[in-house]
């Protein structure tokens, strides 16, 4: 019930216009004291709601402690509308310590790859 209300508020009070068949990424953040079981259940419910009730195409689901607070109970949910380029960038290797794919992408000339030059103007 709570997950449904959170998603409804996100979709109603958003500057972006979401429509059926939109490709999205779901990020479920553990604010600090939720158990792995609780965060997994919340992620599963959120994904099912987005696919079944709103008819979105969920491309990726990220679940974990991305931004936490001391003694903070609960979760936050982020929904990102994506296209092919954004998916490529999200999947790109990184050295950001808290991101799931934390590894630098080294090019043959020992330089770290820069994906920002592929962003649209």
C-alpha cells in the first residue's frame, strides 16, 4: 500500500510526463535502517506496480544504500525516464564508490573513458 502511494505521488507530482510503454529505471534506496529483506520486497512490489498498473518498461532496477542518513528508517524511490543513450551511460563503468558498477573503464592508451562527449546538446 505504501509503495503504491509513493509511486502515485512521484508520477503525479513530476515535471516529466510519463505515459504507457515509457522505458524507465527504478532506484530503490535504503535510507539506512531497512533490512535487505524489506528493501528487496519494496523493490519487487514497485517493479510489479510500474509494469502492471502503469504499463512501463522497467529497463533496470537498482536497489541498495545509495544515500543514507544516520538512524533514518525507510526507503526512497526514484523513477528515471530513459532512452538508449541514457541506458548506455548508466551501464558505463565508473569509479564512483557507491555505484553498483564501480570500476574504471580504461582505454588502450591508459586513459579513463569519457562518455560525456556523447550527450546530446
